[in-house]
């Protein structure tokens, strides 16, 4: 009996030590498992890491169509998470359209993690058919807020939001709705537009650059319209080669819209005056140039369908630009009253809400602290840039003669240092800033 009692005590002693050892030894949970725990209904798959990242995941969320009404259903929402370390700073990329996985320069500057979010109802995140009433900026902002709230439980260092063009505009909208979600916001070439057709863009491209360059642009526009038959033949040849169809926007209409679009795109994308075809240029040379600047494919059936969400948003909440017809009005035959409403979805309520962006602008200009603005001086959308008041702790950097492609890397070494110093001040000395290689 005594021997059995000793064996029993020994057994419990060993068992107790085993249990104690299991309790004391922490089980390492993989990032993939942590993400599964945060997003139990999501599809999560590994991708090949690039640049400085160690792990990359595609996350397909079951996103609510309506954050105020879960019963409305869900859609598949694509997110790309690029991981370096849990203690690193985090860059949230709010795409304005579809998401093409790539490394943004801020992620390199901060040597941190990156979360890239496709805008709802664009790219792979597009339900079919699109429930238009849920394609609202406030719903998109809630997408980011809910995502960030969860990710902050595992990524506890500083957060920076960034985006380009419409994505940069989204950065500002998000900042105005949830000013404490991120520590710093860095919108690139982001407009805040007045109305469905903001006249400031026309004033911009009718005054920037030299008078001779602006005159050359008008002459080029008119020459295309004066040679419309030959030009349409060029479009037809190109369309056949690229297997493009022009049934939604017929070729002649596409040509006239491309001609009216030309000055906007020329300055937006940094066109060079000496590259505009001269008086004796062939129709092929003229087509090749306007195709390079505007892109006739912009009006083909596939792109028309792809961009329906964009035009819906611009015509209802974001606003857009108009067309200056004065230089070419006498040569237009098809498009008598040009408007970007032409490219918006049909049989959908397109009532414009002017108060939406006014409220966003009021916030960022008067209260938008810790916002770093990046603009190009010639970029047409720069005409719609917000102007933070002197009392606001913000920095607006405008690259002289820069375009819509302007990034931090394009500034002088001195201006880049000014940007780095400001980021350092806002983020604190615990964050290491790594200058871009020039």
C-alpha cells in the first residue's frame, strides 16, 4: 500500500511539472494564424514577398455592403498585407481604384509594414451587378476604420495613411471622418473638387506654361478635328490591332472627347511642348501623340465599363472637371454639350451632393494637423488642392513644373530632407526615417 501511494504521488508530481512546463512555454502563433483569428470569414493566402518585406498575404474579406445594416449582405473585398515586423511602423494605402500589389515609397522611407486596400466595387472587389447605393465614401471609410481597428491589435506602432490622386482624396476624407485613426496622413496629388464640373481646372491649363505652348495645344486640337476622316481611320486601325470595341462611345464621339480632354491630360501628365506634332505631321503621327497623352483606349467598351464606379462617385459626391470647348466649338460635330455624365452609369440616381466635399475641405484646411501634401505645379488636379490655414500643423509641398506623377523622390535633396524632418517630428524619434536613394 505504501509503495502504491509513493507511485501515485510521483505520478502527480511528474504530471504537475509537465502541465507547468506547458503553461510557462509560450506557443508561437504565426502571422497567418493571427490574421485568421482577426478575420475568421476571410480567405487568406500567401504571396511571394518583395523588397524589404518578409511575408505577404492576400486577404479577401467578406465586407458588409452597408456597415449600418449587416442584413444587406457582403462583397469580397481585396486587401494586401506586406509584413516586416510587429514593431515596425505601418503604412495604410487607400487605393482610389483597383489595387495592384506594389511597394509604396512611404513604406520604404519608414521601413515598415504595408496594408494596401482596394477601393470597394473596383477591380477584383467589384460585385456583379454593382449595388450603386452602397458605393459611398462614408461606406469606404468605414471599411478602413474597421480594418484598422482590428489590425491595431497586432500592429501597435505608428500608423500612416497614404494614397495617390483619388486614393489621396480618400486619405483626406478618411482623416476628416476619423482624425485619430492614423498618426500622419500623406496624400499625393489629391484634389478636393468643387461641383460636378470644377472650372478651376480650365483656368489652370489656360494660364500655366508659356503662351506659345498653349497656342500650340489649341492648334493641335483643331488640326485633328479638321482631319477627322483620316484620324478616325487611325483609330479604327488601332482598335482592330488591339481588339478594342467602340460601341458604348462610337469612334467619332471618342475622337472629339479625346481632343477636348487633351489640354487637361497634357498638363496633368507632364507633356512637353516640343513633342507636340508640327503643322506638317501625318495623321498617324498626330494619332500616336494624342494616344500617348490621352489614350484612345480610355473610350473603348472595356474601359468604359471598368470606370463606371469612378464616374458614379465623381458625379454624386466627389465632383470632377469640365471641358473647355471655346477653342474648338466650331469644329465639333457629334458632341455638342460635352459632359462627364456621358460616362456615368445609366438609369441610376446621379444627384450630386455638393456639401460632402465642402465639409471635408473645411476640416482639412482648418483642423487637418499632421497632413503632408505632395503636388506637382503643372498638374491640372493641383488647381483643386486644399490650402491648409497657417495655424494648421500641415506641410504642403509643390514641385515646380511637376505633374500628376510627382512623388517624394522627385523633389530636390533639400526638399526631401524637409519632408523627412517633418515626418520625423510628427512620428517621433523612435521611428527611423530612411532617405530614398536618388
